[in-house]
C-alpha cells in the first residue's frame, strides 16, 4: 500500500537520485563542509537557511548528497523530517513546483513505516474519482505530516529549475512548516543571491584534501596506472600534485586516466 500511494503521489523520485549520486562519493570527502562553522550554524538552527553557491563542476551535487546522508544518519530517531530536491535542467517540464511539493510528501511516505490516515484518505478520495490532488491539498497534507517537527530540505542546483519558478519554489518551501531548515546549492547567480540575502553563505570549491582523496582513489582503480605507481611512489606524488594544482576548484576538470 505504501508503495502504491507513494508512486501515485508523484513520478519524481529524488531518493533514487540521492542514492545514485552518493554512490559516486569518494570515501572521506566532504568532511570540510560538514565541519564548517556555516554548516554547524545551520544545523543547530541558529541560521534557518544555508546558501552554497559554486561554479559548475565544483562538486555541489556530491556535497548535497553527503549532507543528506549525514542528516539521515545523525538525526535518526529524532523529531525531524529530511527531504531533498535535485533540480535538473533536462527535467524542467516534469519538475514543476506542484510536482516537487508532491515529491516531498512522497518522500515522507517512503520514509515512514506506516502511512498516515491523512495520506490514505487523500489517496482514496482522488483514486475513487479518478482525479489528482490540488496543489493546496498537497501542501496541507505535507504540513499535516510534519506538524511542528524540524524539516530539513536540501535543494541541489536551484539554477537548473525554470528561472520563473526559482523564487516561487523557495517561497513555497519556506511556507511548508514552522521549523524549516533550508539548504540550497546553485551557481552564483545574482537572481538567486537576492533570494538568500539573509541566509548564511558557504561558497563551494573543490577542497584540496578532497581533491587528493579523489585522485588517489582514481589511481587505485585504474589498472594501467597501478602498474606504474605501485613501484614508483615519486611518480604517484607527481601525478597527484600536477592534477591537484590544475583543478582550480573544479572536480569536472579531473581527466579520465
């Protein structure tokens, strides 16, 4: 029943995206963000919003997935809901604001062992008539589900959402509960910066430690390189240093060896 209802709520499935992205993480990376004073301030609730701008290729999406995973583990068993949104310019027509809100309700249903009577009633009411819930019904259902709980919403790549919907989406997310904690990654666009004038800001750049860990991991999994560097530590260091020096804050510059 839970799967039937969650699939009915929305075709968007950001949980799959989260899993796919997190699987690309190199072990031990992203710790700098989790340990930053900006993130800690946001996590504690002293700041309700955290904006993380970064250039394309800086690693924003991987870091968003790391944050979501951290929240899911550190807040387990606490009065908190954790939901995520991965905006994708290739899916702009599907990722409308109503569908995104529906997908957040879907995540709550997916996360809970029992489906609430509130959501069951919404499903039965509309399935029986062959209709879809209105946007207001979806919002009210989400608000009812979270109540006064802390709600952590992580939005990746807001700039990939339709430009006309970006401000609308943020306004709607802010209205979803009494204790919304919103983290957003995007390119450093002025239009988005204006949405977060009062938010804590943490700029995203490829961290030196993360870069080295990533390169070391790639070397360890590249058969041709392993043959050379296992017997030549100096060559290994030269490769790491040369690539790290040319990354310039962007993971996308990493070559395929």
